[in-house]
C-alpha cells in the first residue's frame, strides 16, 4: 500500500499540468459538483498509478489510446505493423461514446467521468448548425449507462485480423484457434451525431462484403484526412488499471464526420455484430513508457 501511495503521489505530480489544461475548459460549479469532480480526478490518478504499477517491468507493449499530437514514446517493445486493411479480414465493428483518442478535430475534454469509462474521453471541437443540433425525441442505443443523442461524439472502430475469420460479435471474432497469434489493425473514424437526414447513414458506413477474397467494411470514409498510424493495443475501460496484452496497429483519421443520429439508433436495433450500445472509453495513456514512438 505504501508503494501504491508513492505511485499515486508521483502520478499526481506528472499529470497535474495535463489536468490544469483540461479543467480550464470545465470550470467548477456548485460545491456538490466540485466535490464530485475532485473524486473523479482522484479516481483517474489512482487508475494511472495502478496502470504504472501493474505494467512496470512486465514486458507490456505500447498501449492505446493516446494524444495523437504527441509523437513521443519510450516503450521498447517493437512489433511489425499489420498489413493494409485491404489485405486483412474485417472481424468486428463497434463504437465508443466520446472519442478514446485525442487529436485532430476531437480535442474537447468530456470530463473525468465515472471511473468506468463513461462521461469521459474527447468530443468534437467544432460547431453544429441550429438545425443539425436539434435533439431527437429520445436517446438512441439505450443502455444502463445512457444512450447517445444529437451532438454526441462517437469513435467507430473497424477491427481487422490476419486470421481466416469473418465478421462477428466481440473481439473474439478476430481470433482463431488455427492462427493463435494474428496481427490486428483498427481503422478508426470519429463522428458527431446530427439531426440531418442527408448526413451519412450509419448502415452504409458499416456495410460489409467480400473484396478480393477478404471480408471488408466497404464504405470506410476516405474523406477525413490522412490517418495517424501508430503501434498500440486494444482499448476499453477494462484496461484503465492494467495493461492490454494484444498488439494492434492503429490508423486514426483526424477529421470528424457527421452521421445521422437516427440511423445510428436503427443500427443498434439489429446488426451482424450484436452491438446495441456505445462502449465506454479507456483513459488516455500518458506514461511515455507505455507509448510507442510515432513514425
């Protein structure tokens, strides 16, 4: 416990400048909300300290998500980049509420959250028109953590594997008993939900098919900037306080695209991936010992 206490103190010292920038955009409200925020901040510190403690000297490779504007990294584990996604099999599609990564047009901090991956991450930094911002009559993709609504940001993950697999539910669909150690790639696109019938259709964005013998998402956006590529890991709040063992090549597009919120809700009612809600986000990884040096 004493060692953990020192780790928490060290994490506070390291993270304070980052917090100062984030808190500046989220001024405190009443005493109750201020106390809640302090509690959430402390939770983040403890999770970062545990992540450091639980990965120290254990050989974990570089982790995700990260600030895409910071190319620095000191993780010594090196692995080959996965092939282009066109030469791999699509195995899963899912999305997270708020962007897990920070960068491009998604740099607005959503808050420290509940410690379990919800109400945190990063939001679209731009503005919607008055018409686009009109809320739907009810949230879509409801869950015990809440649904999504017009104005919300999501990060969509197209997951690919070199294994001979086909699209399916969860990341287990990306693994095979035959090929026990496939290479993995995530093509990531951030969207903001809008009330606009002519905005992108989520069913179209997640359309699948076979191309040159590979299972593919055939409508991955090609108009959102040059992807930032780096070596990392799987994400999700389950890894807030421990390292992810899986190696992933990431390709994150910097521009946010608009998607019709109603079509997201329709997709959640039935799809090949059995996805019906937005996933939580993993804390941004800031320890350079857990980050790869970006190309």
